[in-house]
C-alpha cells in the first residue's frame, strides 16, 4: 500500500490565497475612526457574494471542535451560489484547506496555517475543506448564503491527503 500524500502547511499570504478568495486581515486594511473617535472600523474586509438565485447574506457563529493530528483530508466541499467567510473569535491558529477545480472535482489541495486573528473568505464555487480548528474548541463568525437552490457540493478524494501535527 502506498503512503498517503502529505500536505505541507503553507504560510497564509494574500497572494498565495488569491486564487481561492480573500484574506481577512486588519493589518493594511482601511481603518476609519467612528463614533466620535472611540471606535476603529476596519472597513470592508469582505464583500458577500450571496445573491444568486435570490439568496441573502447571513451571519452565524460556528464552534469548531479541534481535529486530531495527523489529520486526513478525505473530502472537499464548495458552494456554487455563494461565498463564505470565516473570522475567528477565539484567538487560536486554525487551518484552511482549498483546492482548484479540476473538471468539476477538487484538484490537488493546499493547506494554509491561519493565524488566530486572521480570517478568510472562500470565493463562490471554490473547493475547500470544512473548518479545521486546532488545539481547542474555537468560535468563528461566519458570513454565508441562505436561500433556495443547491448550494452545497461534496466530493471525496480517491485517497486522502495527510496533514501532520501543526507547529
């Protein structure tokens, strides 16, 4: 039996993640002082793409349970009718796994180590793995689509890809 292919955790950068969506980081974001100068607003970190087929944008709280490592990435999902943004509320590093489209199936995945104060927005129809919390239960503010239409596709890989213990 051949060994499972390994995924190396890449450092998350806006450039590396650009084919899959947007990095949501307040560093370098447009900052506006509001409320009489008492509040910093980091403006327009993400723009929801959720209106296809009459959809609407919703905000939810996801509580991700930590994954055990080594972790097998055996499937991917995508949302053909809307983008999906994840921003951690618990300051813990987490992992985002994405893949290019390969003829209607997910291609070779890439795994990104995401700092605990940075989020990501997956573009509409981008293959990604469900939330991977690391170390302890972690809360995320999630912006995505609610509405009619088939907005979830799930596909399994023939053989899983392994992520070893994150450092």
